[in-house]
């Protein structure tokens, strides 16, 4: 039982190192290491227009109701 646990932990460590490029120096690296999810990059529309603001007075989230009324229900 201990041997099985040791083998599984070792295999998990090797897989983690491989998937994060730790074995690239030895010639073992996943094919998608350099570019992950390239389809998302091609689907972006004007990413330079994104502005990140850090205001002290943030407006309430859409799910919060300032008047205290019940939130709207979505259709099933």
C-alpha cells in the first residue's frame, strides 16, 4: 500500500513538472506551453480599450439592490 502511494505521488510530481515546463531542459515539454488558449486571444475585441479603475466610491454591484427590494428572478 505504501509503495502504491509513493508511486502515485511521484507520478503526480512528474506530471506537474512536465505540465509547467519544468522538464523542458530535458526535451520534455507540452506542445501548448508557449501559447495557452490562443483562440481566446483571437476572439478579443479591442483589448486596448479596457480601463481598470480603482475608485474608493464604487457603484453597487448589479446583484445588489439599493432600495432593499427583492432581486429580479431570471427565467428558467
